[in-house]
C-alpha cells in the first residue's frame, strides 16, 4: 500500500511535545510553539486570580486575559 500523504517528522514531534506540555502543565501552546518558547496561561476565571497573575513575576500579562510564561 502506498501512502499518498507526505509527513514532516519534525512537525509531528513538535506537535506531540506541545500536546504533552499542554496536558502536563494546564497551559496552551501558540502556533509554531517550540520547546523553550513561552506558553499561554489559561484566562483567569475570577477577579482574585486575575489580580494574582498581574502581581506574579513568573507570568507576563498583556492584560488580565492574555498572559504568557516560560515553563
């Protein structure tokens, strides 16, 4: 049987690593994320959590909704 769709092994490995990081750390990975890049922190669900994030030095927040961090 001939496989008619090409595969990019680097992209498959990148995707598996991104899915594993997402599952393990409860984060999201942006498009083209590579190990070592910043990840997205899920949005805060309460005002208290949003305020906590804004004061957390390990999290970089653009505003209360969009925050990133290094793993």
